[in-house]
C-alpha cells in the first residue's frame, strides 16, 4: 500500500528575453522611463510669511511699548524723594495723571501682548518652514527674530520711559 506521488509538472522558467516573453504569453516588463521633468522646488512662501509676521511683531510691539514708556516716564514729574527713595503716590495724583498712568499701563501691556501673539505665530510657522524646507532661510530668520524680539521690545520700552522722563528729571524733589 504504498502511494507514489504524481509526477511533477514540467518547470517552465520565464524567458530571459523580452521578445521571448511576448511570444510565450508573459506580460512585458516595463521599460526604463527617464524622468520627464525635475521635481518642482517647494515654495518659500511659508518661511517668508513667518519672517514678515515676526518682524511685524517686533515693530508693532516696539511702537506700542515706546508710547507706553513715554507715558509712564512722564509721570516722573509727580515723583517725590523721601526716606524710602523716589516714589509716586497714586492717591495724590491729579485725575489727568491717573488717566495717563492707566493709558501707559495699557499701552505697555498691549505692546508686549501683540509681540507675544505675533511672535509666537512667527516662531511656530518658522519651525514648520525650516523643517519642511519651504523657505528654510526665512524660517530660521523668523525664529531668531521671534526669540530675540522680546529683548528688543523691552529695551524700546525702557528708551521710551527714559525719553518721557527726561524733561522732568531735574524737578524731582
């Protein structure tokens, strides 16, 4: 009771030549196709927008901070020098000076908020542009501006406060 396996079917290897393959009924292999056009270079618009937004953050934030600094520096005319140093007593300020102090505070805060919002936008979009190579140079520049812009806005605020206080420095007493 032995069973013998059936004889193997003949092995027909695929033909080595393309013409032989077509005659034997095999599908033809695809031939080499040279590239028709070079891959399109990605647009640098993403990085450029990030750069412009970061630059606008610094410019707009600096303008608002400078005006706020000028307003707060002008309050020096109400300062008095005492045992605790030079101080401004909010209770003795005239109504117009209190309003000027409120405007100064709002402008300074608005300057830093505008810089913060636009700078964050430019920072994130600059990272994306640099990673995706869609304006890598502009993206890196946007990152640098967004990181160092806070220092610029703070310095401009200080310059504004100095400029606003300059006419009244000799009257502190």
